[in-house]
């Protein structure tokens, strides 16, 4: 049975990477045995400090994942979300979730509209810059929403 791993967690990120590069390659990159790296992805175990993935291993795994066609950088994205959650200093009640969701929906719509314009033949440099700005605003709003939801789920808000 597949274990449920929290989204944007190290467990989920390493599992996603292993799905592209293979568990044997994850183990090789990390200088560990395959059973050790599989333990990293088990949400029911708490590895000791010496058994935790290092920054250099995370970077190497994200790099290999991208080189073999994986999209994004799962471990980098995981760390960015965790930092966002830890830095979040707002209440995480229903009103805050709804407010953040409304902002994320607005920013997402604006980003998609800009992307459609950028995809058109004859799109200008200015169109592409607007699209980048709108996508950045979308990512920021969606990340804030994710942080609020995660903090609320963990009971820290």
C-alpha cells in the first residue's frame, strides 16, 4: 500500500524524484543504501540527525531529476514552502483562508490571461514582461495560501 505523504514535504519530494531517476540512483547520489533513502520518505519514521538528507544531496537530487526530464526542483520547492510556513505570522482561521484563496484566484486568473497574450504570434517583449510579473504575483499568492492552509492543518494558527 502506498503511504500518504504530505504535499511539499521532503518525504514526498524524494519519492517524486525517485519516480523519475530510480531509488538506486537516489541511493548512489546520496552515498547511502537504498533502504536508508527509502526510510527518508517514510512519514512514520523519524531519522536521526546523521540519517537526514543534506543540502548538497538535495541539490544533487534536484539537478539529476531535472536532467532526466523531471519538472521543477521538488526539494527546493519543499524547502521554500517550509520557510514560508515558518515565517507566517498571521492567523489561519477560515476568514484568512478564504481571503488568501480569493487573492490566489485573482492572481492566477491574471497570470493565465497574460500567458495567453504572451502565447500569441507577435507577442511583444512588454507582453512577456507583464506575463512574468503576473506569474510571480500568482506564485506569491498561491504560496501564501498554501502556507496558511498548512499552518492551519498543523494547528499552529
